[in-house]
């Protein structure tokens, strides 16, 4: 049986009769926050909450939570509410802050992230969040250099605050839109760069932006992602972005082709056809067998590229992946090979 997990939450009550967390201690770098704290819905993450240094107000409250078995944001139970910090040595836990934090699941009740909330969380890679989160404080993700994935519990056509986060992060970011029926879309937002040139003698500064990632982040209307608008960046991206970025954009849009049609679809498929070997090898290195199968089913991945994927899996000494890819080769290309062999013999 999986041992119990504990969280110590330092928090305060907001004017809206909700909870704002100020600091969290736990036992692992994956943090799943509760829906409620002290009987109040958790709606805010306070300023500097997960930064290395954080000064707690004198009026803070403290709650110890326990979770058994399979974990999610609603599975926490109050062990006791501790009014005196001296009693907490019974449950020695690690402060979840800075480089210790690697992944976080935010409750769907969360609405606001405070200023510099994740400052210097250099190991943070992924956040799962709901659609109610719409306020993000200044520099909330400063120096989160590994942060590159967001799982958004929200359908493609639903309003969310994801743009508020994207506007603060200029590095590569992959956003997965997960509705009630599962994954609906994956959108890759590539890195972009900003620079400023002084215009003399007026001492004004001109803003320069390089990379299609900035334009990709503008493809929203009223908090809803506009994928058809997003697709318009691809032709220019082909001239300016590197192949790795183009592969990620192409794979994501063809794998979940929501609102994808016409010329945009043709452009993605043409790029895929030119780079299917590199795509197959990259998907194999990332162990994405379901995606490889999908592209085989869609007849986008050719036999030679699948064979390259098999060689890659073998070089990785990934026995399970090699076996699965060999099975796919038999399933999708054995008939074609047999027909070709018969024709050549004839």
C-alpha cells in the first residue's frame, strides 16, 4: 500500500471568504494542491509563495493535510489545524520552494497567482491548471528556465487565463487542452526574443521582436484560443524557425487537428512528408508510441521512416518500444510489401 502523503499549508483568509496559500511543505517535488484549505476554497497563490525566501505575516494560519492511496486535488483530508508552530515537529516536511519544486497540479478553484510566486523555481517543468485562473501577478514565473508544459483542464472552445501565463514566458511552451472527453488539442508556442534599440538623440527605445512565438501568443479572443489564426503563423515560421520548432508545431496540429482544414492542413502535411524520418525518430526518443501509431493510421508515416524509428528504439535499448514498432510495421506495411514482392516477381 502506498504510504500516506502529508502537506503543511500556511495560508490566510481573503476578503472573499476564500483561502490564499502563503507557503507549503511536503515530502516530494510533485505538489498537488487541495481544493479547500481550512474549509475555504483555495483561490489564490500568494506573492513569493514558492520562491526560496518568503516572509509570512504574523496572522498566518496553518493546516496539516493527509492523503491516502491514489492522489488528486480533492483527496486531501485535514489531520489537524495547528495554531502553534512548535507542535509541527511531529511531521517534519520539506519546504516546497525554489529548485525543489518540479511539477505542480493546481486546483480548479484557483483564480489568482501572485507576484513572483514561482521566482527561481529552476526545476519546475510542468503545471496542471483549471480554466478559472485568470490573474497572474508580475514576474510570477521569473527564472523558471525548465518550465515548458502546461496541461489545461479546459476545452478548446472555453475561456481560460492561459494567455496570462504565456505572456510572461518567452521560452518554448507546450499547452495541452484537456476537455471532459480527454485531450482535444496540443499547441506548441515557440520561443521568441525581445530587444530594445535606443533612438538618439531623443533617448527613446524601439522594441524588436524575433521569432513567431510572439505572434502565436496573440492568437486568442476573449480568453479563447483561436487555432485558425494560430495556423497563419506557419508559412513565416518555415522561413524563420529551426526544424525542431517546426516539427513540434506540425506534429501537434496534425495529431489533434481541431479547426484544421484547407491550405493550413496541406502545408502541415507537406512539411511532415519532407521530414517524416526525423519526426519518427524524435517521437521514438520521446517514447510516444500512440502518436507514431496515429500517423501510421493516417498514412503520413512511411515504411522507411518507421524502420528508422525501429533502429532508434533498438539503439536506445528500449525493448518494449522496439517490439511495438515492429508490430506496427507488420500491421501497416506487411500487405504493401507482399504486393510489391508479388508484382516484382511477376
